[in-house]
C-alpha cells in the first residue's frame, strides 16, 4: 500500500500501452487520484480495469484554491496520485503548484518515469539532442514577438508545443523571425496510428500542411 505521499504518475500520450507496471500499481492502490479531466482518466482506468477509491478533479481552474487542502490531507495520512490527460504532470500541465506546496510542507513527492511528448519528438526530429531548450507553449499575445526574436538567436535545438489550430501561424512566424534556411520538424500524433514527422524549412512544412485539416497533439522542433 502506498505511503502517505504524493505520486506524480505519467499517463500515455496516445497509445494506452505506454504506461509502466509501477504506474498501474500506484493507480490501483492510492486513496485518491487527482485528474486533470476525470472523464479522460476514467477511460484509462477502465481500460486497465482499475476502480479508483476516489477520483477528484485537479486542473488549472481550481488548483490555486485546492492545493493547501490536498497537502493537509496527505499530511493526515492520505496517499494521492496526480495524473494529467496525457504525459508527465507539471510539463505544460497542472502539477507544479502542488509539488511545490508539498515540498514546502515536508510532504514526500515521488515522481514516476513515463510517457512524455518532449523527448520522443526531439529524438525523432534528427536534430542535435546534446543541448536543447524546451519552451512549451509560447505566449499567445503579450511577449510573443519578443520571445520569437530571442529564440531566433538560440544556439541549441528548440522544442515547442503547439495547438493544431495555431500551427500555421507559428510556422509563418518562424519563417518571419528565423533564417529561411533554418530546419524544423513538426512531430504530430506521437504513438498514435497517424503519427507523422514532417521535416524541412518553415516554407516547406507550410506547403505540406496547406489546405489540410490539422489534428492532434503537435510538437515543433527547431534546429540550432
């Protein structure tokens, strides 16, 4: 039985087989599973015939007001697992606030290794992996132009997350602020049936996606 602590449990980013045996054991045994979207998590739990003792929503809209209560419950003896809809909690997903609060209150945090889109996309890009910078999602408006100009000077491989609805806009911005010869890779739908890696200049990648309905989770990798 898990001890009184917070477990950070990565979940599959697409293929439901990409979960560790240890993660399944934790999800079966903890008192409470904190889920970004309980419906998404229930789909995963049902797939593995796991009946949670308690399933509770924990997302960006409620985490600020619930963090301290969760910490107090763990201190009182409850074991909890934090999961997000896909991948590693805390990486462009809720998690940071709760982990920080746990450490500030002497509550043990145990992070399980597992699925994340960041590293597979970086490796799949074919760009140098020895030095890279991860920026997650760029600001939508305020500070976006400044950030792009700064990244254009970056000497390391750059990894970004992007929505399919804003992919073309991002590619146009890369074309504008980076050199025209700068190579990029758009890695889409990792681990899923329609997984795709498109490499080339921004203009070449724009041409590939032009006129298409773009779907799925997207990672954009920019060469150094």
